[in-house]
C-alpha cells in the first residue's frame, strides 16, 4: 500500500514543480512583448522599436533573423523604460523597403501586423 502512495506523492510534487515553472515564466514576461505578423509581400530583415518620445531608433531587435512574408515572430523586451507603453516600430525589408507604425500601445496590443 505504501508504494502507490509514494507514487502519488511523487506525481503531485512533479506537477507542482511544473506549475511553478509556468507561473514564474509568465510573471517575468514583459507586458510589451508582442508578436510581429508580416502580412506584406516583403521579407523583413530589421525591426526597430523605440519609445514614441525618443528621437532615435536604437538597435535592431531581430538580430540576424529574417521574418519571411506571411510569418510571425515573437519579440521580447529587455532594457526598455517600464513606464512607457507607446512605441514606434520601423521595419526594413531585405530589398531596403521601409515601413513604420507610430504610437503603438504595446501594453494593450499583443500582435502588431505589417501589411
């Protein structure tokens, strides 16, 4: 009889540990993290996200990745002003094309779409 109780205890402990990991990850997510949906016919090579009150774009948040037409990428924030929700987004296509979105409230939007 003790063996089934031990298994049940072990299973309960493993389940509890998994829940802690899930809750910890969601607690650390920045409310400004978003999905970038590329609904255009252009592959996106660079994405710049800057607070709407700034005059510069900063670093490319895509790094070396390319967002192909019709695909989605998750973009996460780190090192940005926690008090700001409104951001401007600039994308550059692989052929030099440019696209802009201004004053996007990233605290309330989870998907940003370029068409």
